[in-house]
C-alpha cells in the first residue's frame, strides 16, 4: 500500500502541486531545452542545405561527363557514316527505314599498263583518238619528186637528154605555167584540181604530155569532157588537115558537156587563148598553133611534123590572163647577139646556155645548180629580150580548169601518139 501513496504523491506533484521556486526552475529548464532544440534544427537545416548543394554539384559533374561521352559517341558514329558513304554504302534514317542511293565512285580514264595490255579501243571509249605526229610538207616536194623520177627514167645527160621544161602543177583556176618557186608553201588539198604538165627530150626531140589529177569525184565530168576533146583532136589530126578544122571539132565536143559542182551547173568552155602547138628540135613552140575553138588558122599539117595536141576546159570565162609570181623562163630561140654590161648578167646567161640552151627552165633549177642572188640578173635578161618570162595563166577566181595533152608524130603512113602508153 505504501507504493500506492508514493505514486499518488508523485501524481499530485505532476499535476502542478509544486512550489513557486520549483515552478521557476522547471520553466527555466524548459526554455533551455527549447533553445537547444532550435539550435539542433538549425544545424540540421544547414546540413540538409549543404547536402542539397553538394548533390547538384555531383549531378552537374556527372552530367558533363555524360555529355562528353555522348559527343565522343556521335563523333565516332559520324566518322563511320562518312566511311560508309565513301565505300558506296549508305544506310538511311532508322525511323524512316529508307535506304539512300548508293553513290558511285567517279572512275577516271583507263591508263595503259607497262608492258601494254589494255586494248586501244578501251582507252578511248568515245571513239576520239589522239592525233599522230603532224609534219609539214617541205616546199616543192611534189614537183621535185616528179622531176627526179623523170631524170632517172630518161638518164639525164646535160643537153643530150633530160627534162624539156619545168613540171607544171597548176591548181584550180590556174590552167598552165605554174611550178612552185623555192619557199612556196602551197599544199595539194582534197578539193584541188591539179594539172600535171611535163616533158622530156633526147637530143632536143621533145615529148610534151599533160593530165589532170583530182581526189574529189565531183570533177569527174569536167575531166571526162577535156579528155574526150583531146582524143577528138588526135583523131582529127593528120597530114593535110587544116588546123582550124581540128579546133572546131575540139570545141564542139567540149561544149557538149555540162558539169555540176557544189550544186551549180556549168557548161564546159574551151579556153580560147590557149592552144596546141608544133614542136621542133630544142624548141617547144615551133611556130604553128593548134586552136581549140572554131575560127583558127587555115594552115595545114604536114608530113614529119610533131604536134602537141592539148586542150583546156574551164567552168569560168574560158579566157586566161597572167597572174601570180613567175616561175617559167625560156631563152628566146631567135635572139641574136645582145651586148651585156653587167658581170652577174653575163654569168647567168652562160649558166643558161650551158645547162638549158633554148629549153624552158625555172628558178628552182637555178637553185639546184648552186646559183644565188640571180633575180636582178634574170630580170635584166628579160628586159633585154634575151629570156622570155612565162607567168602562170589563170581564169577567174573560183573557177576550175582541166588539161589533157599528147604528142603526135605525123608519119607518112600513120600518126603516132608517142606520149601514150599502157597507163595513159
């Protein structure tokens, strides 16, 4: 029972049955405890705040590292994507699921191996092949080749055997008397029409012959007309035949032809101021002329005479005139003694007499003999009448001319075409 009383007393004490001093001490202790609690709360709040500040710092540090790793991954992915594009493979966006078109590599032209194994056609698939080495034609090459061939065939021997006159190679509207001088850069072209006129002699007995060369078939009718006219003249020629009758027959045949060139039609015209001629020893023009138009001389052909039957056809006016630089020269057959004062002129005349006599020659032949600086002396001889110049003869520009020629000998019982052979 004692225990019950103490509890009661304690309970009465708790219920406030205390002394005033005890109450004051209890109030003071309660205030101190409240203050301590506040301080503890402040410390906790500060610690929580510091922890909160530290956590974002940790989170920010973690986020920076994460971003760096992501950038590295993106860089690697980008590099792999570029490599894939270069290899010609490209994957599309994963979400879209589309495939990009493969990029084709640009392949350069094939290159020949060493040693060569790639076919030439594979190296140039477009069919355009490189040009080979282009070499310019040396001036006068064609003329000199023809003359050198004639010299070998005739076995040239001074004035006893050799060329009777320079090889003519007149082009297009130029009908006769053109041969290139030294330095002439004229080149024979596909559309050119070239007259080859050459002659040889043995002891002054001359054979004169000419034909026309073309590469373009558009001139075929013109050549046929002139060749037919020449053959007609040969058929009509003979002992006691009038020269004018030969000319009339030639004109009739030649003018019966028409030729179409580059869409234009032309009547073939005989060149009226060019004609055939008689030939004498060391004399290419012996005095008689064989016209190629009506109305010429009524002189008759005689036995034993030699004639050059040559015809010229043109698409132009049918009349020629002197033109271009002169290349043909010939000493006057009938000239007598003419006094010469200039030493160079005397020397040149001696060279002409020794090598050509009264046969025609050209400036290239003087060069071939080693002569130089002779133009003034040659002009002086022409001015004195000792040497006659024969400049090129041309129809109007833009016209085309053709020539065919044979030499005939009027024997007592027949006429012999001495320039005709198996090939012409």
